[in-house]
């Protein structure tokens, strides 16, 4: 069979194939060989409990495998790859919501496993091989001994060892982008929040930060990293916390003290960009980079997902425009859900959003969520026009926004100083 065929999982985790059924995507369309890539190094396979495998038979009819103890199969991609299709399945009556992962369609082809995805960045800094477990455990113990009273170190030791967080791990490896979590609170109630869920049936995969670190705790770990690490970034705003802007005063004080001690490296914030005035204080203090999270350039879609408290998408835009004017290198963390963000009205709104705000980088991020948890909470997809496909979306972004980089993670870029307000000719310099 030349077309991609169905692969599925047993309840014991064994992967099997059904070559008589053609592989499907979540939207019911057949997967085509030309839109698949071999299962990437670093990807993992995930069974989908309570969901039966489905495919197309020789007559073109959708058919599910009604065998006992078999489940649909998905792939979880390493960072650096963007999925183009969600996995197909037939949901059983007693199925529970899926854990918060970025499920990608997987298929068999000529005896090998393939996924519906694109490589969209260089994954070497985020590959599991870059974080050998035994070395990490040793480095964590050394750092904990060196900073026995620093709660930032203790928090990210937990995140590195228990959640395999790359940015937390980099604190101990002394390289690249390093996490600094600061905020236990948040002013949004994101449907896909990975650290706190209000709905009883939805379980967050991580524990939320429970304290606010002191300025001294932040500076104590940030300055050595900025001075010694390769391509050093310290980043406020992590998966284990809420919204860092709620601690803007603490961050402002920390940035000023860090910059009093060293001009090395890059200071970044990952944020919902909900308050332009608070962010302006951080820009004035010496922030180099900002990454704002969004799922859409449309107010209706944005609000349905983020469920913001006391701010709107217009505030996010204003924050990004102020970053541009301050010479701060600004990007968005674009939550990617195939069949949503690639629809015609969404693409038009995203292009307008990027042009209005002067963004320099779009970071594509596979949204970790059960599709059937997300979709009922969003505007009707049919109202957003035709789905163009993720590959077409990325091609449009590259063609229409040639000055904007498309990737998956932050680059270490110092802010541009001495730049007239509104001048976008140079947004920063790599370090």
C-alpha cells in the first residue's frame, strides 16, 4: 500500500499496524505521503485511552477498529517541530479528557512510522540528548549545596528533575536560556493552562509556584548565568508559574540590580503582555526581549481561549508596540492548533496583528490540549472561513512577512538602544 496506513496501540503500549485502512487526520481527511515526515528523533508515542483507532477502508468508508484493548495512537513532537494535523479517533462513551500534551497525527508507511509535521527550527538545544539525566542530577545537587537558601534554585531543581523542563535544567548546566519563575498568581484563565485548572475533570500536569522570590534570590542566580553562560538568557515567565507581570515591581527591581552588576547576556520575559504600563517600566529598567503569548489576532478567539481578567487583546497589542518603540526585541508565542489558526479569517487577523505591532519573531508552539476540551470553548470554526492547512499558513507568513523570523524558540538578542521611537530598522543585535 503506497498511501499512509493506520497504526494504533494496544493497552500494553505495543504499536501495531492495519495496512488495510488508510490513516486519517482529526478532521476526517486522509493523510497524504507528501505531507508526512519520518518520526523525529526525540519524539514519543502516546496511546489515546478511550479512543478507538479509525481509518478509511478500500470502499472509502470510515471504519473504527472494534477490537478489545486497542487505542488510537498519537505522537508527541520534540520542540523544533510543528504539527500539521491532529490524530483521528472515535471517542468511546466512557472516555475522560486527555492529559495536556500536543497530540500529532501518526501513520505507517512502508514499514516505518511517520508524522504530520514540519521541522521549523533547530532542535539541538531542546533535544533530550542535551540534558543527560545523571549529569543533571549531579549538577542539581551541586547547585543546591552552593545556594542552600535560594528558593529559585529549589523550585527549578524540582522542575528540571520532575518535569524535564529545559529552561529550568539550563540553570544547572549553566548555558542558554535559564528559567526564573516569580509569580504564583495570574490574570487569565487559559483553557489549556498547564499549572492550574479550575475545572475538576481537567488536571494540570505541573504544580504552580507557591512563593514570590526576593530580589536577592533572583539576582543571586541571574548574574552568574549572564556573565558565564553560552548565549545567556534569563527568562521570567515559566510553565510552573502564573503571569510574571503581576510581580512587575519585583522584576523591575531585579532587572535594575542585575544591570547594575553586569551588562552581559540577555534579559527576557515570557508574558501575556496584559499591561502596557507595567511592561514600560520593565523596558525602562533594561529588559532586552519580550515574548507575548497568543492563539489568535482576533479578539473573539483570543478571549475565548485566554479568558482574560481586566485586560483585552488591544492591551497586548499596545504592549508590543511599546516594545518596538523601546528597541526591545519582541516575539509572540503562537499557540498552534491545526484547523483553527490556519483558517482564512484567522490568517488575515494574524497578518494584521504582526504588521501593526512590528514583531520580529513568531515562535510556533504546538498547543498542549485535548481537542474536544478546546473546541467547544472556541468560536464555531465554520465562521472563520476555510482551513488552509498549517503548511500553507507557514508559507503565507514567510511570503507576506519576509522581515519576520519563523521558528520555535527565543534567540539571545540584546535590545537596540539609542533608536528613535518607532524605528524598526534594527530591533537588536545577537550576542
